[in-house]
C-alpha cells in the first residue's frame, strides 16, 4: 500500500465563535502511526475530521502527500476512516460490507472479491465472511470495519477512538492486532484516543492536545521521560505523576536544591532558578522507595490496591498537597492501611516544573 505524509499548517477551526483548533501545525511522516491524545474536548476528534474532510478549517492548510486537500471532498483525499461505531450494514454479510464501497466506485466484482479476500486474510476474518454483523462479537465487528477500510487501499488510515466500545480484554487484544496491522501494511495511520495506554503502546509518535493546542509531540518514551510541562507529565503515565509543591533554596549550573513537604532534596537539574522560587516536584509512582533510615517523606497509608505483580499505595503526606501520593510498591508488600511509612526518591529521575508548569529539566538531563 502507498505511504503518504500528512501536513497541517496553521489550522484553525471555530464553532459558534468558540475556538476548537487554535493554529495547529503538524507533520506526519510517511508510514508513521501517529496518535492524537488528550482529555475530552481537547479537539483531537475535530482535528481528525479536518484531515478527513468532514470539517473545513477556517484558516490554514492540510496536505496529504504533496497535494493540498484543504478544500478537497473526502472521497478524493485518499483516506479511509474507521469510527468508534462499527457502522456495518446489518442486512449484509461481512464480505458484502467490506466490498460495498468498492462496488459504489465501479470496481469489478472479481477485483473487489480479491481485495476482500486479501484483507480478510490479514484480519483473520476468512471464516466469518458469510456472517452478518449480529452474529459477530464486538472485536469481530471492529475487524470487519477495519477490513472495509483496508480494501480501499488508502494513502492514509484515520481511526477515531475505534476501541472505545470494547471491553478491557478485547481492547488489549485489538491493540496488539492494530500494531501488527500497521507493521504488516506500513501505511500512514492517524489514530485518536483518550486512553493514554493505547497511545503509549501503539504510537510511533504521540501528539498531546489540550484546549485546541499541541502541548508536545514526540515518541512515547520521550514524552514519558521528558515531558515539556505538568500537563503532559500528568497525562502520560498510569498512575499519573505525583506533584508536590516545593521551594528553591539554592541553584547552580549542575543542581537545584529544594525543600518539598519538609524534605531537603538536591536534584541534578541545571535550571535557571533562584532561592525563593516556587516550583513543583514531579515524581513517577515507580520512582519512590521505602526509606529504612528514618529520612525521606513521612506519611501514612490511606489505601492499598493489590494488583498481584505490584501494589498501588495511596499515602497521605503532610505538605505534599491535597491528594495522597500514589506509589508503586512490590506485589508482596506487607503493609496495611493506616501504617506509617517513609519514602525516598531517586533524585536523578525526579522532575521539576516552574511556577507556570513548564519543565525545568532539559532533554538529556
């Protein structure tokens, strides 16, 4: 299948005078699987609809490959879209559903059947082609909807939260199948989800959106280890990063010393900070350790969530903010709610954010 880039330059979209997309510029390279992620209302589905041609931008340009498709009809853009709802015709078989769009385009039955056969083999639908949608599971219906997109042999696939209607087990299975599908086809894919786990496991590149603007673009682990700001740090990762208010006590070219929740910490972060600055310490749940020497953050366990391989502990710490710290501990932890506990962190893995929420940790630090 073909591979095409997708280029957005200064794209703006408003509804009723309210800005939904606010000057978005983005380059999707040929063959990439790019995931748009963000909270409800951030504009990710609107951005996908703009690429598809289902919405028209108020300003800016959209290109697929070298073609400017800003005002081109969706059917002429070389895209295929998979929606959250399966949108299968209930009176047609799987094969008929997959071939219907090809029939409308005037393709011969032999050619259409050949495309359906190839797509069915890719999606393991061979034994289901004669069934109607009511005889399929949710995962099988979604595979049929994806098959309908594959037979079009598009330049770009667009996915709008395609797994949202599936239960947790099926979502996990379909994530694996979508990753395999991308590796097999190599076609450019743009995928929208509110689930950051889907974003982390599927994407070659993630675009984090917030209130119609791009907060950060990067590979999944780049965003995880080097978030540009508190929004990205709190959105990427499950459970999310802990934030503790802190004050700078000293800083030089190699480190910053802070006091957070009564604990003095020296962090190996080169930052433009000065004594007295209000900052925020960010710590991932897995970067806490139980302190056995009497130092560190003093707290009390409010809740334990045993998950087998690990235990998620919610720990109330004075001065650490209104919410308990969320900490990942070993699965065989011998602790109980209300137990006193002390925690330390690895300074090299800590994050620091300024009063505006921007990261003070340079990439590579």
